[in-house]
């Protein structure tokens, strides 16, 4: 019973997170991804940032 409740709450959390990500703007999503990326690698991700930035600019045009 308890495991089922935990699994259900986990699924709900994931669903909320996904819907929040989808509702947030592309810039916010990129910023969040950058934070996650920086957190996991620990390296300066300047090149990655520039690449993403260029992609965003080309998509906006």
C-alpha cells in the first residue's frame, strides 16, 4: 500500500515537472538545462552556451 502511494506521488511529481517545463518559455527551459548541465559537469560550458544561443537566434529569425 505504502509503495503504491510512493509510486503514485512520484509519477505525479514527474507529471507536474514535465507540465511546468512545457508551460515555461524556451529561454527558461534552456537556462534550466544549462544549470543542470553545469551542475553535472562542473566545467565552464561557454562553447555550449554560445552554440545554444546561436541556435535560438536562428530560430527566432
